[in-house]
C-alpha cells in the first residue's frame, strides 16, 4: 500500500480549447511540506480548486489515500483537505471564536461532545495568541489577524493536508517572518501535510514545485527560484 496521502496522476485541465494544466503528476506524503511557485496565470489557483474537489480535471486523477476525490463526500473531503484562502470572505459578522469553531462542524452529530470542541478551539486560540480577539467580529480584523484566524479554523478542522494560498500577502516584514516561523511550528506540532502557494523566496520546505502547465519538483529552493526566473 502506498504511503502517499495525495497522488496526482497524469492530470490535465482545460478552459474550453485553452490548455491550462498538462499531464501533472506528483504525490505528497503525510506531514510533508511543499512550496508551490508559479508565475501569475500559471494555474496555481486552478490546481488548488482541483485538489479541493471544487472542479474536476479534464483528464487524469486526483486521489487521497488511494480514493478518488470525485468519490469523496463533502464531509470526507473536508476531513482530508482544507484551504487557508488568500482573503477571508465577508459572509457574516461571526465573532473570531464562532468562526474558528465552524471548523469543527464536520464532526458534529447528535451524540457529539461539544466540550471537546470547546477545549480544542480554546487551546488553538491561545496557541496563536488570539485571546484578545475572541469576541471581536471577524469583519473588524486586520489582514494579519484574519490570516491567523483562518489558520486557526483550519487547525480545528483537523484535516490531513492544508493548502495555503499566498499566506504572506498583506503582511509587513515583521509579520511575514512571524508567520513563516508559526507555520513551521504548527506543522511540526500537528503533523499535517501542506502545500504553500507563494511568491516569497525565503520559505522552507521539504520540496519545491514550479508550475507552468506541468510541475517540476525540486529539493533545492535556489534551483526552484532559478527555474522560475527562467520562465519569466
């Protein structure tokens, strides 16, 4: 049996007659940290949408634990993979605590213990230093605060793989440095795998992917950045 948590096999995607992704093949193991680089318009957002099961590839397959993402229910997908988006959608003036707690909804049943959810949410809020914001509306948060709240919600969801879409945008230099260290620490503590889509050059990872219709996987960040610049 494969140790791969996520496997993308010969996957392509087209918008009409325009080919955006061509024959992508890669895998991610449990706990692995991957950085994904790509020029604007290279298909990064489309790839994330496919990995989340929001859109289907034109060809090939995407599997989690050897089960096709197309065959997973929405709850099953949420327990395996989640997204920390570039921007939080202003859909409702939840408090910070309420919004983070919503990450636990996929586990809630009639016989569910809400005390465990409360404990987990409180623990993560403290871990990310969000105590002072617990009862503030998410609509009143700064960009950096919203990013932390999105990460907290993802951690509460207990997904096996977390996709980060540009987690360092809207942050100043000090906040970016703090966020990079925080993500590394949280991954070590919680053991989730991650794919970090970013333009930042000083991000640590096990592997670096460069996307330009297809994916090139490299173990060295400098090689990845050199390849990216050659595609500009």
